[in-house]
C-alpha cells in the first residue's frame, strides 16, 4: 500500500517531466545544425511563418506556383545531419504532388513557390510547418527539418 501511495504522489511529477522543455520546439535560430548540412540562416530568406529557404542553384525553367503538378528529388534530414528520407538517388522514383493542395507538409507548400525548374533549394522547416508536436514515422515531434529539394518539372 505504501508503494501505491508513493507512486500516486510521484506520478504528477513524472508526467510533468515528460512535458518539460525537452519536448517543446526549439526555435530554428537556437538550433545547432550539423556542418554537413551547410545551413546558413544569414544567407537565407525567412518567411513570416518562420520558414527559411535559400536557393543553392537557381533554375532556368518554369517558376513553381500553387496548383501545378511538380516532380521533385529531395533529401530530408534532421538538424544533426541524419537523413530520414530521400529519393535523391536516380534509381528511386521522383516525387510528384500538386503544389499548394495540402498533399505535402506546409513547409513544402510554402517554400517551393517561386522556385524554378532545374533549381536546387534548401528549406529549413520549423515544427509548425512540418509535423508539429506529433511523432510521424521516424520523425520525432517538434523536429526542425532540413530539406534539399530539386525541381525536375512543373505542369
């Protein structure tokens, strides 16, 4: 019975610890990025929503706009440099979706508009434009995501 009372008294403290600051989103500006990612926030454009983007290579083709069907190659990484998903290898199929239709995370729908086909862009996406506080497959909640994307076509 004494253990039950001890557990009952300790349970609120244990639950509070689970919801500590370690579970909340760290602002992008306070995030430490692996040098292998080449993140340069000072050379990037920051949108009102908190997304950072920068063109690595400016394309020469069609400018991406909402409503277009786009084909992309991408690599998605965590801030520590670990890759969680990629189709950058030419043996993998290209990723096709309708831009601005909510078929991808908000950071992509926002960060790809204005990019040109043939270009390569880096997106640094805050949790609010990614998967939020929820775990999603291999992606823990409140993760800052770094994508390197290449626009192959738009129609």
